[in-house]
């Protein structure tokens, strides 16, 4: 048990370290048209609960590994958080033709939700340049949770995205408030309480820190007012997990720390 608690403390420290560093910087807004002619306004997307990963490339051979890592990390959230985590592949100064940028990405199996060759997305807003450069931004406070050049750390990126997911969406806007886990850390079972402003269909699932589904928690109709769901976590390894609640097309994430 002592070893497991130490492991949890290390994970929590790493997560808090990411959050603490990130709070020293906030994002710079932009409105930019992507290579498919769709317009994006960064703060509008963040305010709607999306986590945005910006990945700048030249493109060049030195950019391949880091951009591939960033793309794979974002793709790992496609099932657990559909539509909530997006990777935007950006030309470093916005002067590479979109066709060349897309061809380079395809040739190296780099996946992204949109590509940009647009100088409105300015890498210098986030400090020094270094190819690739990756930042993770989320939440109504437009916080930068990760900022790295050259070598991209997949685990640090995941921690940053998970932190961003917990900060993202306004609870009142989705009809769910006062989302809480007791106890937290929890062993064997946890109680998740929340308030619905109206009777709603609610789906809840538990995911690990890598975004993989661990178990279903609830799927059905709940009445307005205060609700409590019991989560059986017996047999689940100690660590950090995330319970995702879906009401309609909106998602809300709450962190669950298991200490079995």
C-alpha cells in the first residue's frame, strides 16, 4: 500500500507540475482559415470546451518524430473524448503551400484535425522556436498546459490534455453542476454526486490516464436535482483516472484517484 501511495503521489506531482508551469502563460487568440478553407477562432473553440494542440513544423525531417508523437497522442482521445481534442498542424511562418504541407504529413503518417499555412497562428507568441514546437491549450482561461520544442514527451502531453479536459466546459451550460467525487482518493468504491437542471439521459464512463476505456459507469435517464452514482473500483489498479459524463452532445470530465 505504501508503494502504491507513493506512486500516486508521484503521478499527482507530475500532473500538478504541468498545471503549475502552464498557468504562467495564457494563449493568444487568432482567427485563421485552414487548408480546407474552414475558419477557426481559437478562443471560441476553447470556450466551447475543446483542447487545442498546436504543432508547428517547417516541414522538415527533424520535425517528423515530434509531430508524429503529437498526432498519435491526440488520436488516442478520439474514442474517449470525441471532438474535444484537436491537433492543428501549422507551418512555422505560414509560407509553405498547403498542398506541400499536407503531402509531407501524409507521407509520414502524421494525423491532424486541420492543417494551416497561415501567419495568424504565430509561434513566437509561445516563446522560442524549435522544430517541431507543440503547445497544448484549453479552458475558458485559455491556459497553456504544455509548451515544448524539438523533443515531444507523450506522457507529459497526455497529462496536459487530461488537465485541460477537466478545465474545459462550463457546467451550467450543459445542465450539470456540482460534479464531485467522494472520497478522492478512493478505494473499492467512489461516490460521484452532481446536480441536473432537468431530467436527462446521462452516460458515464471511466478512462485511464492514457485515454483508454476502463469501464462503463452509468447509461440511462436521471431526474433533475441531486444524483449520486456509485462506482465500483475494486480490482482497478491505483492511479489517476477520469470519469466522463455525457449529457446530450456535451461532455464533462472529473478526475478520480484510485488508491487500492
